[in-house]
């Protein structure tokens, strides 16, 4: 996995699907509260997901509030 695309909303899922068409090496992660969307992995908390994928990806794209992304990454940066 080279790029993780993480989103929390149905609108974000639409954008994430468009990104996957442009970046075939990316993996999609959708919050568990969203309706099922084919081809995406589900996650419960963005903090635990970020800790899991941070060491194994080249990049993370968050589609959602900036504050959530900053808090999720903060614990992974040294």
C-alpha cells in the first residue's frame, strides 16, 4: 500500500473513489458509520487507523476536517 485515503462522509467517499481512479495504488478507508461502499476498508477510529497505516504508507490523504487529521497524525510524528 502506497497511499491511504481516509474519509468520514458520503461526500468524501465520492471524492475518494475519484482519487482511486487516478491513483490505483491507493487504498480506501471509510468510517464505519457510512453506508457500505465497495472496495473500501472500514474503520472505527481515525486515531487507531492512522497509527496502524502510518508506518507502512508513503502518504495519507484525509478527506474531512483538518483538525481531525492533525490530531490523528500528531501521535505518529517523532
